[in-house]
C-alpha cells in the first residue's frame, strides 16, 4: 500500500512540475485563453503517454513475456495482493513506462478539468 501511495504522490508531483513548466511556456508564448492552456496540457500529457507506451513496447522483448509476469502473480492471493504483486513487477520491469503513463494521465485530467470548469463558468 505504501509503494502505491508513494508512486501516486511521485507521479502527481511530476505532473504538477511539468504542468507548471507547460503553463510557463504557454504564458511566454502568449497563450492566455483557458482553451489554449487546456490544449497545451493535453498535448504534453498525450505525448508523455505515447512515449511511455513506446518505451514499454520496445522493452517487452528485453524484460520478459507479460503473460509470464501475470502467471507469476497467480496463486493463493486475494485480488488486492495480486494487484500489488503485478504493480511491483511492472514497476521493476517498466519504471519509465509507469511514471510517464500516470503523469500523462494526470496532465490530460488537468486539461479536461480546466475545460469543464471554464465551460461551467461561462
């Protein structure tokens, strides 16, 4: 449980840092409207997700067969224990993929929240 919470905090901090950097660059480029800010965050998030997926796809033959990793976690486990084991295997096999994927998901989520909040206020 501690590893999952630590991982989520680390990815959230990374997403906030990259979101701040993206916002600063957008501000310097003159992107002041909420739509432009939302689009910038969405593009950065989508790019991170794509890079994470491509890095994982390139590393699959090197790391191992994902079906074998899943089979390792099957046993006399509860669903929660199996999920923890699978996450631990994924983190050791694909740490960059996991970090980039979750950070990208956070940034895309921020972009969606910005557009929803702006639509609600207009």
